[in-house]
C-alpha cells in the first residue's frame, strides 16, 4: 500500500512539475439569503442549474423575496458584483446547495466551485436555491461554473454577452426609432389627408356659394327686366300702379339680393363647418389612437400588478411552509456544514499525506543517487588500484626477467672464462 501511495505521489509530483504555472487568486463571495425562485420551468430536472443574473429586471423576474418580520434581505448590487445562483428541481429530499469557493484563474476566468449534498427524505417538497454576489474584476472575461470535483459545467463569455446585449439594444433602439418615424409619417399623412379633405370641402362650398349668388343675381336681373317691361307697357295707363310696381320690383330685387347673399353666407358657413368637422375628425382619430396606446399601457400595468399580487400570495404560502420547517432546515444546514468541514479536513489531510509521501520519495531518490554515486566512485577507485597493481606486477616481472638475463649472461661469461 505504501508503495502504491509512493508511486501516486511521484506521479502527482511529476505532473505538477510538467504542467505550466497557473495563477490563482481567491475571491470572497457573499450569500444573498431569503430569496426563492418564482418558477421552476427553466430548472434542469436531473442536475444543478447554473444561473448568471445580468440586471435588476431579470433578477425581479426570476426571484421573489421571502420577507418576514424577523429577517433582513440584502438587495443585489449589479454595478459592483456578479450575481449568480444555483437551483435544483423540486424535491422531497433534504438538499443543500452552496458555493465551495470562488477564484480567478490566470486573471481571466472566474471559477465558481459549486456543491450539492442530499440527506434524508422529507414529508414536504422544497425548491432548493442558492444566491450569491461576487465582486467584479475588470480583467475577468469568463464566468466558469464547476462541480465539486472541479470539472467545468458551464462557461459564460462576458465579452460575447456584452456585445450581444449591445447589438440587441441597438436593434431595439433602431426598431423604436423606425416605429416612431412610421407613426410620425402616418400622423403627418392623416393630418395632410384631413387638411386636403377640408380644403376640398371648403372650395366646393365656396364654389356652390358663388354659383348660387350668380344664379340669384341673374334671376333678380331677369325679374327686374320683366317688371320694367310690364311697367313700360302700362306706363300710360297706370302711372300710379307703375310707381307701385316699380317700388314693388325694387323691394323684390332687394329681397332676392338679400336671399342670394344669405344663401352665399349659409354656404360659406357650411363649408367652414365641414372643414372644422374634418379637423375635429382628425383630432378625434389621433385622440382615439392615444387612448388605445394608454389602454395598452394600463393593461400591461394591470397585468404586472396582478402578477405581483399572485407572487405575494405565493410568497405568503411559501413563508407559511418555510416557518414550519425553518428549525429542521437550520439543523440540516448545520449538519451539512459539519459534513462539508469534515470532507474538507479529510481532503486537506489527504493532500498533506500526498505531499509528505512526495517529499519522502524525493529524499529516497536523492539518497539512492548518493549511494549510486559513491558506489561508482568506489568502483572507479578499485579499478584504478587494480590497474596500478597490474602495472606494478608487470614491472616486477620485467625486472625479474632482466635480473635472470643478467645472471644467465654472467654464468655464460664465467663458463667461457673457465673454458679458456
């Protein structure tokens, strides 16, 4: 077992030395308590759902506040913090969600290490959720959600999201501008149409008045001529009657002229009334369109109020259920925290044991290299000594042979001398 641990420690050390250096910066996060999810429609049915909330409007759409007389609710600060959340599907199992740690890797990836733990089965259903705020860093480019083993589960490119938001805002601004321009064009066309219709009606009325005035004048002239002819025919016979007829014709002409002028005035007034009616119809149409827009806005406000009332009723119902299980949840949270601390302690002890084994292995390796080095030096020394002995033996053998040759030479010389 020790050998296996030693090999694992060596492998871990080699891998650690082989990998490039990673810069890790720890970041403190803060839990935002007493919030609940308004809907479970987007929650993953089998595993954790990782959420990044971009602004207050989206936060209000997703979450409600479980406000009571005794708790304090902290509002999220979107200007200085990233707001993230974890959500699990509705369950009867006692479930604990939390963020283990948050850290910035290589000054660009904000890694959020998440944990999920389950306990015993409850008699009621819960909708587990965990909301937290993390201080913003201007160099961070990605939000990376990881599971409790450090494996990446979801990556959000903040730069890409910001560009998409900018494109959507530009598109929305352009659409609103186009809609405003279209409405202005339609309003202008309607005003021009109403003005044109009023002008046509006025011209028509004025023309009819002129025709009526000319007709009345012509009739008056013809009547005057007839009266004059009759008067001339009866001038001699009825001078007094002629005078009376003349006076009568004058009165009649005046009356006809007055009636023609009155008809012209009435026609002009009618044209004015028709023009005013056309302008009033245009104003009425614009007013009706404005009332329709106001009604649409009021309808949206009523829908929002109704949704808020429903959310408040749902919040009260959930608050009632929460008060019943608050004590059990606190105990479960304490228990889960103790288990988490215990697991963290085991992980630290295991890491320290691996480091200790790695140090022992390095020391053993150094000792082995030292022994091998000393053995190599000793072997080299022995070989040198052996070579030196061999050389001395050779020298001795040469010296012995030389002495033998000299003795042999001296014997031969003595023998030659004795023979002589």
